[in-house]
C-alpha cells in the first residue's frame, strides 16, 4: 500500500470529522467542564494538524467534553507554541508539540520567546521514524558499506536533505560525529522539502539520503531505492527488510526521529494533567487512534509525563549539541 495515498485518504477523513464533535452525555464534574482547545502550530493538513485532529477525535469520548483543534501558524511553529506557553495553566489550552518547534528550533534559535522546557509535559503521542537509503543500483549495499565509504573517502559522497538545519540533515551529522569525522565528511545537498530530497535520491542526483519513513518508504517498497537503516527500536512494519539503528551498531541514531506530543502551559493545574494522563492511557489502547496513527506513517508511542520530559530533554540536547558543533546557532 502506498503510504502517501493512505495518508491522503486518512487526512481527508480526519479533516472531514469537523473536530470538535459533540461530546457524549455524562460529563464529569470538575475538569473539564467546557471544551478543550489543542493548538496545532503548523498549517491545516500537515503532520501536526492531522496528529492533533486524530487525538481530538478519540480523546473527547474519554474526556467527556469536545476537543477543538485550532491552527496558529507562523515562524516554524514558534507562534502557536508561544501562544500556549503564555496561556493560562487551567488545562483548556494545550499544544500539539512537534520535534521542530519544541527541540530543533529552540536549539538553533535560542532567542525565541520560549525554551524547550517552558511547558508542562503531558505525554508523548507518536514517533515519526527516520530512514536512510541509497539508489537501488548503488554499489553501497548496506549501512556498513556507507560508513566505510565515508571513512575511506571523506568529502566525496553527497546526500539530500529537506533543508539546512532540518532533522533530515542532522542524522548524517550525528553519524559523522560518532565516527569522529568532520561535518564535511559528506556533502549536504539541501532541497525545499522531503519529497524533493527523495526524488533527488531516486533520480541519482545524490549518493544517499535520509528522511522521514513516510516520505521514503514508497520508494523502498517499489525497490527504486535500498533502505540501509531505520531509527525505530524494532523493524518498521512497512519495510521489514531494513535493519534498525541498533542492529547496525549505531543505537544513538534512534535520537533522530520526528515526534508528536501533548504539552500544556507552564504550571498547568495538576488535576488537569492527571486527567489527561488517564485519557492518554485510554487513547493508547484505542484501536481507532492507533490505526489512524499508523496510516499517517507514525508509530504509536504514548508515554507518561515523566518519560516525555526525559525524552524531550534528550531531544533538545541532541540538536543543541549538533547546532553548536555545526555552527548553526543563531545568536544566544
């Protein structure tokens, strides 16, 4: 099945739900006693928007109140994220957090109006795994081959990314750091997005490429490209022949992954956090939510507030370290 077509069908279905839906009878006393808003900091139809609507559609039946999704876009997710960071901590305004707006941008732009931890961590929702591949006719047959080629002939290979400073380019840089090589161990060729980067790989314009699984998986499945590694702890269902980062001996590459989480404003009411923790436990076991998450190219990965904070800290530190090493920090 073509994951992009599936994602498109799911996107239409989720948007057609017109979230919020009417809440069922029997709303619980106390929090929440009115609709809850989830702010998606990126545009309608994008990954954060669809993740937010998928969560809202399922969560409201456990929360017993409508859950609305509002898109507040701008500045690579900073506008919507800052809106939530400045909101009341009563639990009625929440954030669909993403790796870009909550980890990468705070690392690259330390002067934005919030820090990575200026939020209440409610729960991780999903992972958007990352994979590296070469063209099917490439002499590079495995991840070990790629590593050896980079070590033997540094600076001779090229790789495509969705743009300078995106997580697509951070994966190879983390590998170079692990190998003790300079950031120029291979040459980055940035494009305007993941689709263009993958097309360049298929067309033979670069030697290898790394991107979100949902973007590159159709090309792996059609055998236009050969998958070398995927950053999930276990092999990814849609591309079971591609080894994991752990299997190829570089488990630290698992840190390079997209993700969605639910955040609240700082000092959010503890009762509201506890209520959402219970709801997310129910969402985790909800087949409708899990199936839609997978069809959108993600891996369900609900975690507790404490686990989510630890994960977010590791994510920020990964990109902060790379940003400093690569000279990508803008002020601060």
